[in-house]
C-alpha cells in the first residue's frame, strides 16, 4: 500500500531554514503528482506547494520565493526547502500523493518562534 513518511520538522527561529523530506513507497513515484500541505491550529489544511511528474511546480502566494519543492525520483523522495521562515509558517506539514485518491503522510510539526 502507499506509504508516505515525513521528516525534518522542528523548532526554528524566525528567519531560519528547515528542509522537510517525504519518503514514498507503494506507488510509482516518478509519475505521481506530489504535494506539501500544512494545517495550523484552528485553520483549514492548505496546499503549500506541488510538483508534477514533469517537474512543473506550484506555490501558494504566502510561500512563493521562500519555499522550494523538489523531488528525487531515484530515491522516491519529496523535499520542501523552507527559507526565511516566519511565525505564521508554524503548522503541521503533510506530504500528499495524487493517485486518483489522495494519500497522506502522518505529518511533521514545524514551529517558528519570533
């Protein structure tokens, strides 16, 4: 079955950086649209960034220019490089795979202190 395992979250000061990783298994990673979502307490889950199988990317306006999504198809791994982090980036970050249905990882917490 599809498994997505995130890692790399943590506590960082405003202005700092983190890199999230998502190890995928049980799917043909290279042909799968992959996403990073986040959900802050009391808020809806939102799409942060997306990468297609062909490498086309999408970013939410709130992270454009600060976050970079990338994928290593040889390692079946998705990344999110987050720079210039702000307190409002604090959230649980989820990896998600579009395979008809959407498959979710368990999430990794990112906390940005001011």
